[in-house]
C-alpha cells in the first residue's frame, strides 16, 4: 500500500491547521507519550524502532508535497506549502525532531513517560506534534500487544512454578495464531514481533519478518506441522481414522503432528481413535503428537481432553504432586484462548491435579486484535514550549476526565531501587536518565537488537507489576495445599 507512505498526509487532516495556533515567537515544542493507566498496571515498551526505520528515516520529496497539497486542499483544509518546502530544502526532507525513548523491551509501570519528542530547528516548532497520529499509533499497538503477551507469560510462569518441574518450558507455551484474526498485515507484523519478545512460538509470518527486518532477529520462532479441517473433511466422516493415520505417517519424520480432533466428535476422536484404534501409533510416534480441540469451552475442554489422554496413555506424578502426560502427547488448545481464559484454564488444570505442562496454547484475535488505544489509555501530549527564549511548562487538566491530566515540563525517567519515576529533565544526571536518544533529524542514534529486547523484557521486576493478574491462581494453589 505504497500510496499511504506520504508522511505529510499520514496524519489527521486538521493537523495542517495547527501551526498558526501557537503563540508568536514559539521556538520549541516538547511532547511525550505515556499509558495513562487503564486495564493493565504496566507496559512492555516495544515497536518504536520499526516506525523510525520504516517511516522517519525516509525523506519527503517534492512529489510528496505536491500530492499532499492537492489532497489536503481538496478536503477544505489549510495547507502551508512553504513549511514543507522548508523542510525539504533546509533538512533534506527529514523531519527536524529528536526522539528519546525507554529501551525497547523494558517493562515500566503505567503513567510514566515512554517517549519524548522535541523539534531541533526553531523554525519548525510545529513538527513535534504534526506526526502525533502516526507516532502514537506506532507505539500504542505493539506496546499493548507486548504487554498482553508479557502478562500472559507471568500467568504461565506462575502455573509452571506451582505445578511443574520444568520452568524452562516457559517460552514455548504460548503460540501466536493471530495473523487471520487481526485487522491488517501491518498489525500482524507489529503485534507478532511484540509477542516474540516473550515467546518463541508463532505462525504469524509478518511478525517474524518484522523482527528480522527492524531488529536484526535471528532464529526467533518455532512452529510445527498442524492440520486444518479442510484436509480432514476431505477424507469423509467415515474415514476420520484414515485422515489422522495419514497425518501421523506423513509427519513422523518431522517429529511433530498437531492433530485436530473436533472435525466431528471431539470426545470420540480422543477416546476411541487416538486413544483407541491409533493408540500404539501415537505411543510410538517419534516425537510429539498434539491433540487439538478447536471448539467448546476452552477451560473445560482443555482439562477434559487432558484427562481423557491420561486415561488412555497413563501419567506420572511429578515432585510437586501433579499428574503429567507421557512426553509423546500433549493437549494443544488454540480456540477461545484469551488473556482472561488462559488463567482460568490453568486454574482448572490445577484443581484437577494436573501439571501446567500438559497443555500448550495458541492465541489469535485474543492476542493481536481484542485491544485498542483506550485499553491502556495511551496519549501524546505537549508538556513544554519555549517562546521568545523562555521555557514554559504546560499541561492539560480537564474537569471531566481526571485520568487525562497531563505532565508538565521536559521529562526524564528515573530508575532507583527498582522503582521507575517520571521526573523533571535536569533533576537527575543524564547518565541516570532511562530515556535514551534514539532518533535525530532522520538518523537512528541507537539500534536495538532483538536479543536486547528479550533481555530487557526478562529483567527481574517487582511482584506488584503482575500480582493482580496471578493473585487468583495463588488462591487456588493455597486451596490445593490445604486439601492435600
């Protein structure tokens, strides 16, 4: 969709009429981006570098200016051609702005500065806020998905800690199936790469490609042979056994086969086909057979399926007293899994005395699509201006929405004794400021590698970051301990 690449019209139309609304003598405008609270207490910041490399490191051209003037004036909106010719001639077509940001992958409590923007040429003070539409979109979406994925990881970590002897399985427990359930290929790319910061499992190819293109990622994802209903239905209802036998034979050399079991009657398929007629074939499969219910209540069907597999193939009891399927078979639940249902599934498994490692999961729309800017109340607001050589701290404070009150002044982010605090810029040494300059006048100042994102996301954090999410799981664990 190259026709959408023109930076001058990658914005709201009304942005073109804002530059004359500032006081005469305005020289600099500083703004910042934060999550103003919302559904989650923290943010895992990710995605800015993809936007910088894809959009802001490409200069505007005279053709872009001509196209923008035609489009904007056609809408009845004011357009200042001289502003854009000035950027073309004075700055080679690059926006004269500097951007500071939190290191990508870092988990920071909400209501803290994540990004700060200021113009570098007083002639173009209006540039700071002009591209807010695109910049905010580039930040809120992948950061929200990254946060959902990170908090899901804490849920899985908690479940493994209570019921499993294998915490090293963590990064393999949640698969991204969201490509078909998301609004666009670009969303699949940005949301998919955000998920890969936390997990090594994905079928969302645009996310894998984005991680490689923008963050120099190496091998970051695993997948395996899966089935779909079209192939199984083609065998007919009378030969479901043949369809599954064919898949097991075909993918035995791959060492993995994820078998759909709900094409007709899920319970019958698990009990009488996989656990009956093909039982020895499953037992002797040279790798993993994933048993994949794809309909029904995800909480109950995951636990029921796991129990039926234990009835057929047996189980061991681990050091924590929980039942574990043999290593050649697992439940694979990829339907109806959301941020909320994932926790409920793990709690039900634990209530039934089953280890969390018996099931692996996939999320689709629940990972990449069920969220919007208001989920975490993201906003970009001006916080300081310099007029005729004098800095002014500015902020909004609407009476009808207290959460929209913005911060004043040029900002810095302090990290001391495990606590992040947004403070006035200059109140701490720049060496202690978590915000780092990442972009200036068309040049990337810091290039984050994907390994750095992963390391930042896995840094130790206070329990307060996720206790509200895992708290109900601890209640179930306490009940299980008492009953034992």
